[in-house]
């Protein structure tokens, strides 16, 4: 079995070599080149060409134009005299694709075939019926929502898409080769009329068809409303508060509601982001709080609470002065400010020498009725005061103190400043004097402590000397006693000696004891004298 397999394998190898040897004997064509148009429209007639750069002698070449991936029979052309092959094509949609050319021997199997590189041919069809589809389909959107606009065409190839907003190219980035525009986070600037322009190109000729347009309305959520009110006195003597609710942002219509002490008082549907409500109130009575509620059908927002109690003008009226100086520290103008102790809607009037004044136009854009500017010129000098009254009822007025205003008075150093400077100077002098006195007293005290310390040191040294002398005397007595013990021991050992010698020795010892006692008595007396000294 093994031997038969080996023989069969060798047979296959032999046949392969034979086949290669036979093909090697065949002729080979040169490189095949293909050229022709890269684009065409339907129903056009286009020409493609193929040519072999080197053709053996006496060989006729057969050319075939082949579409890659197409199983249909290729288009053939036979060149008998070596001229390039020419293929005429009546363009249809199916001709879109890549083409290459095959060259082989005409009725000659010994000529090995050659292939060209591929050539891309695009069939461009005219665009038909472009239209826009919205996803989601609604044309109304809220800020920060997303939308996708899709441009669909029923006919056309190799289409490029362009988007316009109110006939101006949109600012959002998108892929022109794709048929959709996606806006992830809408803003009010995205509102308007959207148009899609679909186009394709053939030999720089533009074919386009503008679609039907789509309106996109981007609505903005209502912002927190601001609340304010004005006090009105009616002809019948009654008072009312006109409460105003206003939002800075939002898409109309917006429903405004007025809440009074957390209860719904009134409602209005308004088109211009504001609404007004009239609330009857009593003067100088607690009327509670009011709030504005704004609703745009997707969110409800509240204003800050506002106290609508109205208090009459009353109490003390004070007037203050702010100076305006030049580079030379000279006051050339003043600002008079008036304020009243009580009053919800105060109105101020200014008087010079009891004559009512009007605002100076020079400062009109910088002041209100509570501030009055005065330029220090001679004709403006005099006595000024202000009066406060209710803006809705001027029958009750409250006067401030009166001030003399002129250039000399305003450039005079204020008495308060003088007092402050003098007080500071006096405090500095007192502080320096106290420091000096404290230094002198502290110096004397330290000197006294130093003298006492020296006296104590001297006495301490004298005492130490006395103690040292007493210790020396005690040491001498102890040494002497040890000597007496030694003498006594010697006497006991020599007790067997001659009696005469003992008596003589006894006499000598008695004399020595006597002398020792006399010396001790003298030393004791000396010590007592020292202690007495």
C-alpha cells in the first residue's frame, strides 16, 4: 500500500513538471494598459481603451473588458494589426464599478494572458425629489433637546448634502457625504427654516435639487420671575398694590399666577413675559407676602416672596454730605443725601434758603431724588435742607436739619477730625510718658534688688567660713581621741613593768592630761569669742 502511494505521488509531480515545461515554451504578452472616463451619466456613450505595450511577432491579441464582481460575459475586441482595443458602452446604472482589461492570444492558447490595473467608473444619476424628515417628527422643541434632520432622495448617486438655516449655511458640523444633520443640544439660535441641498458632480457640472423646507421652533424654558409692586391711591380714597410679575427668558405664552400668603389669588396668560395684578391693601397694616408663579407647560418656577405692606413716611429725616475733592485736596462739589426713618415709598424734595430746588442736569444720570449734587460756586451757597413725603400722598411732610453749605465751610477741617487727631496725639503722649516712668521705676527696683543680692552674698560667705572652722575643730578632737586610745592600749600592755616606771608614767600622763585640758579650755574660750564676734 505504501509503495503504490509513493508511485502515485511521484506521478503527480512528474505531470506538474511537464505542464510547467509546456507553458514555459509559450509566448508572453507585455503589460496591459487601460484608460477611459472615470464618470458618466445614464444614457451616455462612453469609450474605453486597452493596449499591450509589447506584442510578439505574428500574434493577434484578443482584448476583453471585464467588470470586477460581474459574472456577465465580458465585452471582447480583437486586434489583428496591433491597434488598441476600443470598447463603446451605452451607460446604464449597472455599469457603475471597477473595470480591468485582459489580453490574450487570438485563437492561440500558447500565448499567456495578461491583465491591466483596475479602472474606477462611476455612473452619476440625476437627483430626484429631495425632502426632509424630522426625528422626532414634531417641529417644536425645547432648549437642550436633540433633533435629527434627514434629507432623503428618490433618485441620484454620489450625492453631497448641504444644510441651510434661513438660507444661510448652518454652523453645526456634519458629514457632507451623509444625508442627515444631528443637533445634540438645541438653543434658541437653532430656530428657523431648514433647507437641504442635494448635489452631485460630473465634469464640474452641478446637479442640485432644493428640497421642501422644515420649520424648527426651539422654545426656551421660563426663568424665575421677578416680583415688584407699586402703591396706588384711587380717586375714592382706597389704596391698591399693583404687583408686577416678569421673567427675563421664556417662550410665550406663559401662564402667570399671583400667590398671596401661599394662596392662589389670580391668574393671567400673557404673551410678553410679564403680567400685573391689583391687590387692595390698607395703609400701615400688615398685608402679608406675595409671590409670582410662572408656568410654561413644562416647568413651574416661583419668585422670591415680597412683603406688600405699605408704611407711611415718618420719624426722623437725616441729611449727610459727601465731598468731591480735586488733586489739590480742595472740595469743589458735594453730594447731599437724604433718608427718612420710616416709609415704604418716600419722595424727597430739596430746599435752598427755604426755596424748593430742581435737579441739576449735570448730574441727572447719576442721582435720584434722595441725592442732590451741589457745585460750590458763590450762587449755590446757603442753607440747605430736605423734606420727605409719601410718593402717593404729599400731604404729610417731614423736614431734616438745616446745613450751611459753601466753599469755605466745606474746606474747613471738620471738628470731629480735629477731636480725633488731638485725642490720638494725647494718647501717644500719655503712652510715651507712661513708658518712660515705668522704665525709671523698673531701673530703681532692679538696682535695689542687685544691692540686696550683694549683701546677701557677703553674709553667706562669712557664714560659710564659720561653718568650715567648726568642722576643722571637730576633726582635730576626733584625731586626738584616737591617739588617747592608742596610749591607753600601750599602758595596758606594759602593766607588768616596774611600779616605779608605772608611777612615773602615771605622773607624766596626768601632766599631759592637765596640759591637754588647759589647751582645750583655751581653744573653747577662743571659739566662744569668735562666735561672739
